[in-house]
């Protein structure tokens, strides 16, 4: 049991201890330390926002959590199990929405794309069809089910990726830079996904430096800077300690308080 200072207690979904990630620069033989001694927890049902400027290590951390990248050091436990031993459970539970949603497209139509996940998990034809329809309807894409995924707009592609994850029944969704390259309606679409996920009790991890768009949804805020975890806790408390060198802007400059920090109208 642990207490994060944000009122979250219990057994964490993820427990990361002294994590490090080094990359060897090809040719030069030098080592680049992308993550340094990171320790953090992710709790079931929370919305965690991980902020940090370009190159701070957000995407690398996400890839390690999802089992796509092996860390150089430290330990990552998923529901108390080492990542390597949690393989199938991890794949069933953790869904990623990449910044480049194009790379996640698997089907020729939206319906086929979303069905891919449940089919792969061994659900029957009927179950797969039902899960696909529910997820597409939930994300407002059912009318476009026969369309080609590549023709969707950027915001719609992220919604499609989220639908695929919901259809697999993942309890945790990690969204990497979900607002990148989106116009105002696109940002709204993504914020609606986050709101829906929260309402369904899913665990949501947002990796972004755009606090002004989504901080209102966050139960907890973590700041990464140059591969180090610099601050962690309730958003208000972390903002009090914000250092300009971290390259993250305090969104409250333009809002009354943390609860207002979103582009989604009330
Ligand atoms: N495969 C790799 N080989 C070498 N260096 C890498 C590799 N992957 C990431 N890095 C480096 O690790 C650092 C962290 O990268 P990461 O993609 O996690 O940053 P980020 O916080 O997601 O940034 P952004 O906000 O731009 O998405 C960067 O300096 C990046 O160049
Ligand atoms: Mg990134």
C-alpha cells in the first residue's frame, strides 16, 4: 500500500522503480540517458497526466510500460508481476494511442480495423461484431464504419484507435500527445474520448505538454525533464513548484483554476 499525496491508495496497476533507459549513439560509442532513475505508480481508475517538454522521455516511458521497449535498468511491475511475466494480461489491459495514429491502422474499413483486436483475442464472430459496434458507436464512428481508415481526419483516426482499444476491453489507455496537429474541433473530439473513458472508470494516462487543454481531467500530474522525474502529485501542488527550465507552462495564467484548464466547454 502506498499514498501518492493525491488521495490514491491501493495496489498500483503499474509500479515503476528506478527505471533507466540508455541509448547507444551509433558510431560515436557514447551513451544517451533518455530516462534516469524514474520511480512512479499508476493507479486503477485515475487520470494521470505526464507532462514534459520535447525530448523529456515521455514516449520512451510509454513504450517501456507497453512492453515495446526493454529498459536498461530498474523494474516495472504490472499488477505486481514483472512485465515479461505479464505478457498476455498486459496486452489485454493496456491500449496505446500513438501520436501518429496512421501507424496503428490495421483494417481496410473502420469496422474491420476495430474488429481486429477482439478477433485476435479469440472472441467469437458474434462477440467480436457486438464489441466492434459498441465501441464504434461510443466514439461516434458507427456511421462511417464502411469508410477507409486512412481517409479519416487526424482527430477521427485517434478516435478509431481508441475504439479499437475499447473493443478489446482494455482498462488502461495511454494517449501520447493526443492533441498534436489537431485543430479546435479535433481537440474537442479527443477531449470527449478522455471524458468518456473517465466516466467509464478506465485508467487514463495522458502524455502531453499541453496542460491548458486537459489538466482539468487529471487527478495527478507528473513532470519529466531531461529524462528525470522532477515533480509528482496533485496538479495544484505540482504547479506551485514548476520551474521555468522544465519547459512546461502553468496553464492557470489563462484560467481561474485547475478545474477550468480544458478546452472542453462545461
Ligand atoms: N531509439 C532511440 N535511439 C536513440 N535515442 C532515442 C531513441 N528513442 C528516443 N531517443 C531519445 O530519447 C529522448 C526522449 O525521447 P522521447 O521520444 O521519449 O521524448 P518525448 O518526451 O516523447 O518528446 P516529444 O514531446 O517531442 O514527443 C530524446 O532525446 C530522443 O532523441
Ligand atoms: Mg513523444
